[in-house]
């Protein structure tokens, strides 16, 4: 999400038993020194603090998604059109001041004018998303009544522009409330049914908006509505409400009807929706607490003489642990040693284009410089320094995502290796004590470094300037021009290699930090288990009480979940 949302964030209300569950888990982690629960605990806390619910509109291209949001916002904010338009996720929410931001794929954020968003989200102005925009965020003071909601416009599905479909599909898991736009012309396809089925994996709250109702007369509309309801009922038994809608004058009553329903679901129940997701996370957290406590309890029951053996069975010997640590180090080492070659290969593929761009520009300027040798040299030097800086900055920004990719890859591999280690521990506690210890590794997130400052360094030896007045330009013009052309090629080559090394120097410390975090987590888990396994039998009564309370809390979380009306899975 874009950073400005944090400014506006207010802690949402968390149901009493959910905050009790969170507090209890934190207390258990402290009491038994279960330091390895820290990342999961932190992720639950962060989610509980989040204050907005996403209301996203999906559907086939040209279904009228952006037009609907414009109508709801009472202004022509989003671009609409007769050919596929929306190519980027656009999030619109409340903010005290009207503002808009672009979030680029590489992580950079840029503030833009609200009426300039089309330049970034419109397929025609940003074809195939060449600007590499990840999302656009808009804050509007007029959305005060929808404070808890963030409206999301998505690119149309199933257009010939596959990249637009991918953007929307990738975003699906973030959905809160889903609105599926289906035009009356033709109404509801098998693809729409598939879309609803997919959305259903992430949200129980789906509404169908039957758009362009004005294209039919009253009787026709009633027939289409009836048909759509019938089709939906084949899979979802009345669980998906259908609302006819039109942006045209004369259909205010339909718009009002839908907005009222949205208000009810989205505003009045947004905290309820968030609570459902939070409960799922807390259930996982408490299950992990119970796992650790069961291990402690079982090991407490073992005789002192056996305990040492149990410990060895579960944690293995020192060498085994060292091997696990080495596996983590090797992941980072492998990524780190291949950084430079990867970057060089990437930039090599851009060399020809950069050179051509600079040569082109040089060609245009050369006629103004070639009257004297001195003028030619100084003008060239000044120009090439500026031009190469611009070119390198452009490449660095454009490929920021590619430069950061190894960092994300290392994060995923480290998390997976730690999870494998956890799974092995779980199998071994099952063998040794008869209880599994199922725990989840929270993804290791890299610290994203800033792009490097572009440094060009010294380009030329200036001594030849001293004799420059002696050189007769008309005679050497051709030689000088060729020399400059070679210099351009040389400067591009050198600076691409310099850029690769600058990015390498930025990424390496971030990799080291991730390695440290991964090793720390492994050590934490081992230390936690050592402590729990060593805990003497006198703690048993307290552990039993805590286990019981954890299970009671989980039962109330599940009860709350069951009380929520949900769309049954087809
Ligand atoms: N008659 C009629 N036309 C509509 C209505 N809503 C949208 N349209 C038209 O349908 C076309 C597509 O509208 P958009 O809002 O761009 O559709 P979209 O779903 O956002 O399209 P993509 O962004 O390309 O996926 C435009 O020409 C709109 O004028 C409506 O209620 N009635
Ligand atoms: Mg659109």
C-alpha cells in the first residue's frame, strides 16, 4: 500500500475476544519466552491496526467499471472509453486533502496531480504499462462518509490485452468486498461465473452490478435480471445480490438503491469484515502457542534422564544445526555472487539502445560546435557528462524492479528453508513426544534500499585543451567527430558497468541484513525449544491452564466466524 494511508490510519475497533486472544498470545510468548513467535505476533498486530476495507470492482473489459466509480464519486475522475482503458489498479479513498500518488513497480512513489491520473492508468496513454506503474492512489476529502473504505478500480478481464487481466488477477487476494460488473449486453457469461468462483476464495462478500440497464426497456431488464439471478442461484443460492445500474439520467433510483446497499455492507459492516480475517490469523497464532506449550508439557512429563535424549531427538546434534545455518548462509552467498553478472547482463542488453540515443543527440548538436576545436571539446565534454547522467538515471529507475529482484528471491528462499526446518522439527516432536509442533514462518521482508546516486567520475584528460588553439579545425573535423563518436561508445560502456557495480553495492548490505535476520530466527526457534524442553515438571499445572484458555479462545474465534453469513462455496 502507498505510504500516505499510514498517515490517515486510525486504529480500528477490534472485537473484545480478538484483542483478548492477541493479548493472551503475547502474554504466553513472554511467560514462556517463546521468542520465535515474534514475527507472527507482529503480523497479527499490524493487521489489527489496519483501518481500511477494500471495495473492488471487477469484470470483463468495457463492463462499465470505471464509469460506475465515477458516478459514485460524483466526478469524472477515472478514464473511460469504448476500447479497453484501465490498465492499472487505482485505489481511491478518503483523505483530508485532495492528492494522488503513483507507486512504481520498483517501489518509488511519486505525487501527481489528481487530474493527471489518466496518464498512468489509461491503456492509450500508458500502453502495456510502459511506465511500470504498480498502482495509483487517490485521496479525496469528499469520501469522508466512506472513511473506512478504499474503492478499487481494476483493469478489465478477458480483453485482448492479457497484461491487463494479469494485473487484476494478481490483485484478487487483496479484495474485501467485491463488486462484479456485468453488462446487460450480453448478460453473464461462463467467464463471469468463473470470476465469481475465484473471488469467493478470498471473500464471502460479492455483489453483482448489472450495468447499462438503460440499454433495455423495463420488460427486457426484468427478463435479464431474472435470468442472471437464476444462473447465480444454480451455484450460490441467493447469496449474491443483483443490482441493476445505469450511469444515465433517469436512473437515479437504481443508483440510490445500490449506494444504500453499499453503505450498509461497506460502512456499517466494514469492521465485521476485517474481524473475520483477523480471526483467521489469530486462530493460527493461538494454535502455534498451544503447540509450543504441549511440547513443554510433554517434555516436563519425561524423567530427567530421558529429557536429554528427547532434546537430541528433536533438535539433532550441534553439527545438524550448523548445517541448517550453513544452508541459510549459502542461499545469500549464491544470490550475492551472481548479482554482478546478472546486472551486467541486464544492462548489456540496453547498451546498443543507449549508445544510439546519445549518438543521435550528438549528431544534432555537432554542427553547432565544429567551428573551433576548443569549442568542440568543451561543448562535447559538458554535453556528454549531462547526457550520460540522464541516461544512467533513466536506466537505474526503469530497472529498479529488476535490480531489487534478487533481494526478494533471497527472502523467499530463506523463508522456505526456515519453514522446512520448522516442518522437520514438527515431525521430530511428533516422534519423540507424540505431539506435533506446527509453526509458520512469516515471510522475511527485505529492507528496500534507495536507488544509488549516479556518479559519472572523470571523463577526460583536459591537458590537450592547452594546445587546442593550434589545431586547424577544418582539416581535422572528420577525425574529431569520429573520435567523439568512439568516446560516446566508450562512455556508455564504462558507465553501464559502473551502474551495475553501484547497484551491487546497494544490494549486498541488504542481503547481509536478511541473512542476519534468518539466522536470528533459526537461533530463536532453537533457543525457544531448548527452554521449553528443559522446563521442569513444576510448571505443568500453569501450562495446562494456559493450554485450556488458548483452546477456549480459539473456540470463540471459530464461533464468531461461523456466525458470519458467508457465501457457500460452489
Ligand atoms: N449506455 C450506457 N453506457 C455505459 C454505461 N456505463 C458505461 N457505459 C459505457 O461503456 C463504455 C465502457 O465504460 P468504462 O467505464 O470505460 O468500462 P470499464 O469496465 O472501466 O472498461 P475497462 O477499463 O476497459 O475494463 C464507455 O463507452 C461508457 O460510456 C451505462 O450505464 N449505460
Ligand atoms: Mg475502466
